């Protein structure tokens, strides 16, 4: 080779990050405690999604190419390698497994994306692996897929590596959406008929909980998703054992049961109807509670005295397992810091006319619950009578965000109630200043379904003078919700509604209509700054280009089946809707 060419080649490779340096790698001179801190920062950045799509794709490609190459990492935990979704291997695995099982579990199909950050850095070299394994904060997230099974060696390893730090647990027992076997469960307590082969068995889930419950004092959060209530029953039973003294560090409890109920009046599994007392009733640091189709003892201390509770979500509870009005009042009054309340086909049992007789005693009982800290309210899938009763019983002086999702009825009277004087805890004297409506204080409004008259839409918009962000799912709304956003030149009508509006999110709105709306509001001197459209809407490339040029922010979002979810923060609306890295074998 020509010497000059060889010299140029060596020069070009001098600072190439993909060519290892000769001799000792300089980064190995970094003290282990500093390298550990770098890993922690990197893990947080990776979790927050700071890496770009291009970097993610490049990393995945690089990992796929490198997979199988020889390095100084031991072939350990071959048992857990057979799991389709894995995030970590153990330190002392079974090395007697045959080579076929290893090669089968390491097929290219399992490397569709880069592995979790902690796994990636622990496979760079022996030095990094040692530092990573001895950095407990990297191993505190335990995510278990429906395809995993006993003996859960990976979970044991994570529990060990996390030392005494708080752990975040996610257990997914739901089979894939395209599972043709179904997910219903029935039969005796010990049998598993009709259970999908793509879902964790009940006995395996019981084994998993027996590993996790001894560490319940470390639980920082737990999320469980099931499509068969018997799975949830196993979890509830495990965390209700009399030997459990409490969950002192638990801040988030999210239990989701996704199963179509045949009746809204009666729970579908009478033999599993027990209302459990979880964690011995003690979880003093709980900040977020979500119970979807999952009922508990509504009087236990962490619910009735939730002094730190900020977010409460109750959804899809049949009438026979809902809290009574007295229990519901106890929950709300016991949470003075509550900021978000979501009631989707759930809430206090009975009709509003029953609540007053049950709710209190004494001549001074007004039947009104004042939630001074509540800023976000979500109401979905209730009858007009039920919604009206709730609004009369709740005083919400700090409300800033409202989400509504109703169908199959006429909610014109509800709109009038929202636009009328808001409920107060203390009666207002006649000579005092006129009470403001609940709508007048809103800054964010999401409407996914609200059957009402066009006149009531005008009434609503008239009260929304302070609204900054509006989210409309036009698939289920009268056209007036969108039409009234256009400037109007008709004599006798308001020229522009919602003059403070800067952010608009829509579903089922064509691109040409959005373009015209943005143009007209800009010409009228009340421009929109940010627009987000559902990704399946008909929008041409020319529309996209024009909108990006005439808005500070334009982006698409992925529609959700759970339309009653609260409106996310404005700055989060345009973030990538894809989930985090799929877990893979390391």
C-alpha cells in the first residue's frame, strides 16, 4: 500500500469512535464512581426519550450487527435468554445449557430495537459491566411481559442488583390484541380453562408475586394490566396478605382490568367480588391511584385518608362494587391535595337524589364537597342526571382543565349548568358579586363526546374567554364545535369566539378545513400558535407545509381508544407517541 495512502487512512481512523484505540482505552481511567454517575445520567436521558429517531435506528442497526460477536461477557442466565422480552441477565447463570438454546434465543427476530440502556452499557466491556452491575439505580425497573414464566430468574436478578432502592414494577398479563384464542377466564379456582396461551398462567403469576411481595417495602410504584379478572384477583390476594404491614414507599398504584362487561349493574365474576384491603391499609406516600374495573375496600386508610394523594382515577365499575356516597365523600375529603379526579363510568353508587339522604346529618350539612386543590376533572360515560348531580355536589374553585366524553343522550342541560353559576361550598348572598361559571376559569378543555344543541355550543364558547387549549374529537361532535371557531362576519353575531385560544388539537378534521381556520384566525388578529391533528386525518403534504410555515408548532398525534383521558400538557402533545424501547434479550 502506498505510504501516503496508508498515512491518510490512519489519520482518518484516528478519532473514529468505531475503531478501538491501541493500548488502554482512555475512558477506563475515569474513576468507577464517576462512570457510575455518567451511567445514571445516561439512563435518565434514554428514559426521557432524548435520543433522536435517527440515533435510535443507528443504535438498533449497530446492535443487530454486533449481536453474536465475541466479547468478554460471560454467557450467563441462558434460561432467561429464552424469554422473548428480557432486560437483563443474571450474574451466575446456568452455563450447562446447550448451544442450540442460546442460538435460538438470540435470533435476529428478537433484535428489532436496541436493548435497554442498562443492558447496552453492561455489554460494552468487562469494566463497564462491573460498574453497571454495581450501580443499583440502573436496575430498579421491573417489567414483566405476558410471555414470561417461572422461575423468573431475570426478576430475581433485578431485585438483587437494585439493592435496597425503591423499585418500579409493571406486570402485563394481557395477550396481544390479535390473539384469536381470547382472554376470558372461567372455571374453578385451580383451573385455567379458556386462558390464552399468550398470557401468563395464574400459577406463574402467583409465583411472581411471591418473589415481589417480600420486597413490598421497596415498592415505589406498581402497574398491573389484565384482561382476565382472575389475574387481578391473584395480585390483590397477594398484596392483601395479613403479614403485610404496609407499603411505606409506594407512590403510584395503577390497576387496569380491560374486559368488556356484559352488564353495568352486576360484576361479571361473583366468586371474585371480594373487596380487598391492600398493604394492610397503609400506603402513606401514595400520590397516584388508578383503578380500572378493579374494586377494593373503599374505606381503607390509604383511600379515606390520602393526605398525599394528587391523582385519583376510577373507571368502569359496575353498580354493585362502587363506593357508596358516604365512602366517596370520605375519599375526596381525605385527600386535601387532590389535583386530578377522573370518573369514567364510575363514581358513587346510586342516583343523586339518594346521595343527600345518605351523605350527612345535621342542619349544617350542605351536601357540597369543596376540592380546593383540584385543577383537572374528567367525566365520561355518565347519564345527564348523574353528571348534573355530581356538578351540584362538587365545588371546584381552582379548576383549570376539563375533559368530557358522553354519548347516547342529550346533554344540552349539562352545558347550561356548566355555563351557569358554579357550585360553591358557602351560600352566596343576593347582594354579593355574581358567581362565575365553571367554564369561565378553564384554560384547557377536551371534548370527545357531548351530544347537545348548536345553541348550547354558543353558550359554552361564550363562557370560555380564558381558554388557551382546546381538543375536539369531531367524529362524535356536532359541526358547530368547529364552525364557531371561524371568525364570523354575520351581523348580530360575535366576530371571533375563544379569543385567547392558542392551541388546537383535533380528530376527524380534513387538512383543508384546518388550513382555512388557521388562515382566517390569523387574519382576524387572533392567531393559533400550535395545531395538532390526528395522524389518520386527510392532510396533504402541501397542507402540512403551509401549516408548518404559518404556525409555531404543527404536528400529528396518535389517537387513543381511551378518549376520556385528560388533555396532556401542551408541550407534551407533539412528543413521539411510540412506546419506549421494546425489551429484548441481552
